[in-house]
């Protein structure tokens, strides 16, 4: 299946719905590919890094060939880069995947990681400056798409505050030609997504200007904890590679973003929530991104207990975990993209975090759910937490990749 999505050096998430190279899709795909073809797995990552911007950003989509089946394509973004790309990033899982490949592999893999190390470090510096220019220790996203969790209710606060300009360029969506519209974001949401893209384009993708004046600026527990974990993994790689000159810089990043994570703790719900950076307003429920606190290794013992209790409660409410929005909250929709469904790449990271934290029973529950979902309901993009239905795009690369990886890592007892 992953081979069927291979376009010669890069893998599309699925045909038609997503016909280009996506940042975090490619990273997770490399993790799965590694078990069948190591060189091809590395090529996936080196290809992604070939699209790195001069300022260090690794964009969320790389448009290698124009494909009218997808909207918004390169003409909407107008980033002026070669190859053409989108104008913002996506959850930086790259360093963590690199570390996993090195840990599963040998000397060759370590040398490949060495050849990519400085690019990945530049990517982390970009996140730390462009997305936290005042060094508060809180990573911002400038578009819900940057979080990878496009239409999660987390973003409703920031999205509702966006006024769609009269001169918003007219557009025709393509996603709803490929997937049922009740499994995708709404038209009102798309108008706002495009408003942010139009702002970025008019600002020539000047990220300082977008941070200060853009239509949307929120903190995401997902990106915050993924970035923190990525820095811990980058430090481990630096140590394995004896790159001593980089230790203190990466340690400083870990310190700064660990401290900053406290700003995402919402006392009202006893957990980590998304938050509007400009107004301080919190989102009001637990998500699968909140559960990445264990993966990021943040929080006091008391906070961790509260998060574990949320995790147990939410899992008791659904047949398959981890849903992308709390099923007890009014905004839960079991089939609509990031407003309820289970995503196995998120499960993969949550399982890692829970295992590291010694929460073995919770990790085991999620591992079993992940396996069962895929074996019973196929290689879908996402799944209904109530009945397991496979949703969104089918023959999905990252779902196949996580299945392969878990098979090797947990069942054939290779190190994860
Ligand atoms: C889409 O087109 O739905 C993507 O999620 C944007 O990255």
C-alpha cells in the first residue's frame, strides 16, 4: 500500500485527497518504511529536507507536481520557493523519527542521521524564533493546519475571531469531492483557513509580521509537547554523534519549553488545553494532543495524576481510544475529522509517552485498540471511536506505516 502511494522518492498520504508530500505524514511513513526498505525510508526524510526554506522552516506541504485534484495548491500559497511549498510548518516529529531509525539500526543509520543533523537543528531554531519570538517558552501556530489537527474544537476560539474579508478570493474545494462532507471541515471553517492563507500571501510569508498581526495565533499542546520531545530526541542524537558543541543550545530549548508548558495548564478542567496567545482564553476540553504531555515529559506529579485520570475516564467512554475530542463534551462528533475520531499516529506518540511514564495498562489498552482498529477496519485516515468505522481517505500511508512499525516493535520484539 505504501508502495502504491510512492511517487518516486516521496510518498503521498493517499491518492487524490492528498496528492503531494506532507511533512509529518512523510516522517511517520519513513518509520514504517524502515522495516521493509531502509534506504527508501531515509530518502523520504532527505527529500522532505530538500524543501527546507532558507530560514530553516520545513513546510507542511511540498508541491512537487501540480495536481488540480487538491485545493489549496501552489497558486494559492505563492511562496516563491523551489520546489513550491505551503507557507507554514506542521508538528515537528522529524527529530524523534530520526532517533527511532538510529535506535533500530546500525552505524550506517547513525551516519545518515549525522548528515541531516544540522538541517534538523536549523528547523528547531526556526520554530523557537518564528513561533516564539518573545522567548516565552510557548510555541504558537499561525494556522490550524500547522497543528495538523485542522478542525479540532480547540481552534474554535481563534477561528471565531477571524473576520472573513469581502475580498476573499473565490475558491472551489476539492476535498469534499473525495470524502463525505460530514467527515470534513465545514465551509465556514474553510473560509477562515483561506483568510489566513491570503494574509500570509499578502505578507509575503514574513513570519514576524504574521506572528504579530496575523488573523490567528494559538498555542497547541500537540506542537508544544511534540517540539519538546523532538528536542529531547535531538539531544540524544547529538550525544550519540558526539556533537558536544550543540548540547547546551538544545538543553536550553528543552528548559525553555518545559517551563513554558505550564502556561497551557487549564485549572478549570485540570488538564493541558489549547490557548489563544493574544487573549489568554483557554479551550475547554481534553484532546488526544493534551495526552501528549507524557510524551513531552512535562508536569508535576499532581498534574500527571489528573491527566492519567482524564485518560482513564475518556477511554471508559469509547470503544476505541484515543478520541481527538472528549466524548463527554457537547462539541464531540465521532466522525468529523479532528472533532472526535481516533488517529493512529497520535496513538503511537501517546503510547510512547504513557509507556515511558510507567502507565503500562493505559499504553497496552491503546496499543490493542490501534491494532484492532486497523485489522478490523482497514488502513483508513482516521476512525470512529464509538464503532471503529474507517473514515476519510483510504489506503492511508501513515496508518499502514504505524501498523508495520507496531508489528515489528511490539510483536516481533524489535526495539521501538
Ligand atoms: C487538508 O487539506 O485537509 C490538509 O489537512 C491541510 O494540510
